[in-house]
């Protein structure tokens, strides 16, 4: 697979793209990027690229129609009496909503049909059997384009932003298509906004030495995360999640921790490669991670992890729901009845439920993903409900919540809760995830660490030491960033010889400690099929 960390991508595709991009005149670069992006997409998904083209055409046409309605509304409002303006706005809002629904039906319809039809059909068949009905539907099987969940949300963000007048509709189909197909964004995000990135991508500036070197460092850092840690622990993760019944609770907890480490370093490493690729070209893409394991609560964690998805859900699902007339009326009633803290929580929890149900299903068509969403929903709601109780308890017992030991406790607690959630996310099914959780609780033991079982998972002591060293390295970089230090900016100010040595060191670390060759199976991009 041509993943962002593959030799084909790093040593063949990228050099060709960088070279062609740099030698072509500016007007030709954007079309070269478009051809490269669709060539990349075709290599990964073949003729399934037609679904992406359909989405591009749909949102382009709907965007133009929305802009036409907005322009017509503006003309009418100029000529209308003040008393008639409210009615005009309402009439045009209804007409625009119909076109947004059209875009939603097409874009989400393609996504639901290709990705979720087998899941819904299987569950319908289960329901029929449970009801004693002799009716079984054929379970279809569809090939799914790479990154469909990412580009669907990105496309709909464009439609919503045109509707809300946050941006003008794009009249150039190729410009919109290049934004939606830009190859670094295609497979694992981040979910970019048209207003923030389309102009950069279309303007295609020449490659500059500073941007290229900083981008190269970020690519190498991402490759290190993926190849040194994520690929190295893959054998142990696969073994523990398939044969969990053979281990005690300590090993199941290790499975949860190892997968959390693997997922974070694979996904954030991929995002480093993606953002670094864009930076090499002079295109600055949105960040998707902000040191999530420094979070003190689950709510904070989800503002630091997969930032672009969280922002999409907040802007296009949570706020529209919570600010809808029915929920605003309910908030007013609940505030009167339950007070200023608990009253708004009732209605915000309704919107939050929709957000986390969507979040779980967006990640995959399976009950384990839905449970994953509901798990985090429950933790966040519980945290919101208990916040006054915790504050009161700390004040009563004179516990300073700002001191480092208390904050460290919060960070460790949050990391453990996240790891348990990721265990359900990675489990082969919801049933397997629940069984793993019960083993972890009922058979909690450290015996497997004492008798050396942890060294029989396809990883020897050297592997664990390499993983630990890389985690420490990532932690130090993250700590510096958390404290406001711009590591690459500081490094770029050093003499050329220092920068060259750092670059050589990063490449050497990948070559020396990267997990490849006999005995290692590289982990597939975890988010690529979402």
C-alpha cells in the first residue's frame, strides 16, 4: 500500500512531485498537483475515484446555487421595506436549506451506502431472527475509496460555510477539486477548511529552502514515530488482541497501553508527514494534535486529539443543535428548574450525545465504534456533573488543584481512561472488548510481568528499550512544545553544519532503529480506511 510512510511515497512519489513542482511555471504547478493527487488516489483506490469526482461536482454545483440565492436575497433586501425583510430572509433560508440537504444526501449518501450498508443489513437480519421472522436480506459488499470519511466531512464543511456566508462559493471547479483531492490530506486528514487552505494550495508558491528543511525535519520525525514505535509494537498488539483469553489482566492492560501508544504515534506521525509535505511546498496545513496526553480531563483530551474532527463536530453539529429553537427553550426551562450549572447541562448533553454517536460511527461501521463514542460521551457528561462536587471536596479538604502532583494525577487518570477506550476501539468486536475489560478487572495480576510473559509477545528486551527511548524523546519534544518552545524554529537558527548533522541523525535513527525486515509487519495506516 502506498502509505505516507512507505518507501514508494517517501523515495519515489515525493521526490518526483517536488522536482516537477519546482521546475514548472506557477500556472502549471496547480494542474501538476491536481494530476499528482488524482494519480495518488487512483493508485490507492483505482476506479473508485469516481465517487470523489461525484462529491466534487455535487458540492461545486450546490455551492454555486447557494451563492446565487444569497446574491438574489441581497438584492431583494435592498429594495424591500424593513417590515418585509424578516420574511425574505426566512424564505431564502428555507430554499438554501433544501440545497444543503441535497448536498448532504449525495455526500453522506455515498458514504453511508459504501461504508455502512453491510453493517446495517447484518443488524436488520439479526433483528428479523430475534423477532422470529423468516426474512434475511443479502449482505452486500462494497469497495470503499480511501479516506472517504475525511473528504466527505471536508466537502460538507465547504457547503455549510457557503450557506453561513463565511466564504464565497468557488466558481472554478478545478480549484475546488484540487482542495478536495490534495494528496497529503487525502488519506488521514487533517480535515481542512476551504477558507484556510484552498488559496494556499491554488497559489502554489515556489519551494523555499527554509520551508523545505523544516518540512523535511517534520517528515523524518513522523517517520521515526511510525517506524520505530508503531511498527515495532505491532506484533505484540496483534497477538494480545487476538489471543487475549490466554493472558491475565496485566497483559490485557498492557494491550490497551501498547495500542494507545501505537495509535497515537502512528496517527500523529502520519500527520507530521502530511503537514511536513505541505510545508515543503510552502503550504501550511492545520495542526491535528496538541500534546493530548498532557490533558487533565477527557473533554480537554478531545480538544487536543484529532483537532480538526473535533472542530468539525463542534461547528457543524454541536452548535447548530444546541442553538436550535427547541433546545434553547429547553435550556431556559432547565435553568429555572435545575440552576445555572446543571440546567444547561441537560440540553448540552443532548447535543453531545448526537456528537459522540456521530463520532463513533464516523470511525467505523461496528458496535465497538458506537460503544467507543458512548464511552467518551458518558465520561464527559459524568465529568461535567461531578465538577462542582470535586471543586467543593477540594476546597473543603484544602486540596490545591493547581499544584503539580494533583495535575499529574489528573493526567495519569485521563491517560488510563483513554487507554481503556482505545481497547474497545481496537478490539475485534464489542463482545471481545467487553471480555478483555472483564479479564482486566477480574484477573488483575502482575504475574505475567514477573514470569517474563511480556517478553514472549514478539518483542524482546531490546525492542522495549528502543520503544521506551523513543517515547522519552517524543515526550521531551512534546514538553518543549507545551511550554511554547518552537523546536524547529530554534533549530533552524543554528549554523548550517548543526542543521545538517541533525538531519543526518534523524535519518540514521530511522535506518538503525526502524522496525523493518524479517519478523516485522508494518502496521497499516490506522485511520486511512475511515
